[in-house]
C-alpha cells in the first residue's frame, strides 16, 4: 500500500491486524501474496468498507488497518467464507504470531499534505 485511505469524518471503525510472518519474508510467497491481494479486493466489495492501509518490513513484521463504517460491517466481513479460509491459512501456515484489535475512531487529525 502506498497511500492513505480516503476516510469520512468519524465515527467509524478500525480493525488493526499486526502480524509476524513465519521465518520473516524470505523470498516471495506467491500463495501468500495472491491471498493478500484477493482479500484486499474482496474486502473492498463488502458493504461498509471504507479503505485499508498496510505495510510489511523485510523481517516479515506487518500492520494492516482496515476501516469500516460500522460494527455490523466489520462483523459481516469476518463471516465471509473466503476470508475465513484466509484466516485459517494465516493461523496454520503464514503467521508465527498475530494480534487483532478493533477500535471505534472518534477523532482524526492530519498533518502536512492532508485534507
């Protein structure tokens, strides 16, 4: 991801997914890369999806923040069958550790170059 998500005025929800890939990111894992791209595309098709920001370093540590209009939308996303499969592969194949946090965004501020 190379840009900030275009977000509405709060309130909205943020799902913060922090992860450490198994054995870092040694070489490209085509299955992982394809699944990550598919999940980004699929999430963007869901009602209530607002955007995503993501980054991963060379050691395999990553943070992805997806934004949702309301709690119902993010709960519905969790139940999408293809997303559930990606979650299972993450637990069993791709991640040494992960953390998921859900937050309601009440305020937002932007610095130089923001809106």
